[in-house]
């Protein structure tokens, strides 16, 4: 297992060697064309893979299952939810005794 991981471990020297061989093989003027062709090939491969995946989903009925799940979640979100009114976070205020003109508390009988 470790030997397979060492194969994928590229350092700067290995990358430079691969780039030099690539440059010598294709030449500096044809590298953009090669990159463009490679990009088109990758895009076509991804499109083909997506088409195959879509056909498999359609034949297995996965689209109907996804649609039914989406319909279930959308109907649940449309139903009105009953929410309890928020409780105020207030502290009860202690009543202060009444004061007369001199600022002294009045006595209550």
C-alpha cells in the first residue's frame, strides 16, 4: 500500500522533469493547442458521464423519489406553525415607599 502512495508523491524535481519532457516532445508553440484539446476531451468525458448518470437515475425512478421528497418538505414549510408568544425577560420592580417633601419615607398605617 505504501508503494502506491509513493508513486503519487511528486516533488519539484519530478514536476520539472515531466514539464521538460513535455516541452521537448510537443514544442513551445503547440502546447496551448494540446492543452485546449485536452480540456475539450475532459469536458466531453464529464458530459458523457453526466448523461450516463442521468439515464441510470431515470431508469431506476430516482427522480420521482426526489420530487416526492421535495414536495413533502415544501408542503411542511407552507403549513402554518403555531409559535408561543415570547415571554418578556423583565425583572419585577420593587415598589419604593412614598417620600414626603423633606425626602423622608412616609409611614403607612
